[in-house]
């Protein structure tokens, strides 16, 4: 075995390098979704991995980053990721997305537009064509008119050696509309005060992205899918109930 692909969520750099060193293989990150179906991008075999990227579009995929009006954005500008068939692909390599969501015409019409499948993910394509996923559009926090992407805060939290998992959601705020709150799982045996994590984010990110709350939890206290992926919507609903806000 020489290569192993993984997806569904980013893998921390220290975990990735530890696995590669232990088993003598290379991990390749893939990005995709059931509706695509399956993989849309993947780390290339012949180029170095870019830690903040999810690879390059596969040969049969035409990938664009667009604004709310569907206008393709230049490299370095964030927007919604949409995918369609590459004009040069033929036969079995022609991209075919899903036909639609079961008995949900409204969701189908929103996702399948202009010959593309709109993923609902916010991304950036760099000058070399690598895709960088910023966050889910639905997970974005609007704090006093500023867009805050939870994944950016989560990456900072995960850089702390005592943090094993980190999930950021928006909670209601009377003045700013909503503000970020983090649920953090520590590495077994490690201890760190919540205030230290608040300071870490405050030092690394702009003031409007700072965390307002950090809640230290056990891993088994988080809502998860059958595959172990944390359900952000349920976590957000729980946080808002605890603060008396609306979901």
C-alpha cells in the first residue's frame, strides 16, 4: 500500500505526518460530496501537498468559484464552489451530477443551476489552481456585518498542542447579531484554561473574528453522524438554546 485517500473533514498536519511516518505511505486529501457524486478534487501525486488546500480538480471536472450572481471570481477571491462537466471530457469521463434531491424540487432548483451543481461551500482557487475550502455558506457567522468563517478560527485552535478537536458556531448577540463560540475537546491528559484559547485566537486573527466563548467538552458529548462527523447544525442549535437565542 502506497497511497491512502481521505476526506469529509481536514486532517491536522501533525496527524497527517504521523500517519505517513508510521506506515510509510502518502495521504491524499480528496474533496467531494454525495451529490457530485464522490470526489471533485484530490491532492496530486506529482506535486507537493499544500496544507490549506484540498487538491486540484479531477480531469473530468470543471470547477468555478462564483459570487451570489453566478459570476466567476478571480484567483484569491472567495465565493461559492460550483462544479460541472469539463468541456474536453468525453464518454465515461463526462461529469454527471445527481438528478436531484428526493421529493424536494426547491432544493434541487437551488443546487442545479446554469449547468452546474452549486455545492454550498465557500472556497478560493489560488494562482496554481489549487482549491482552498473556506467554510460552508450556512456555517458562516455574520458579526456586526462582517463575515466570519468558523473554519478559520478552528484552525487556530487546533494549532494549540493541547487541543484535539475544535468546532465553532454562531450564537445570538443583541448588539452584533451573532458572535463565535467554540466547543473544544482537549487531548487526553492535557489541561488548558478556556481563557488561554480565547487569547490565542485574539492574537492570531482580526478583532472581529475573536471568540466570545469557549466551552471545554468531552468528545462523546458532541452530536455526530454514524461516520463520526460532528453535526454543526445540532451543535449550533444547542448553543443557541443555552444562550436563550433562536435557532
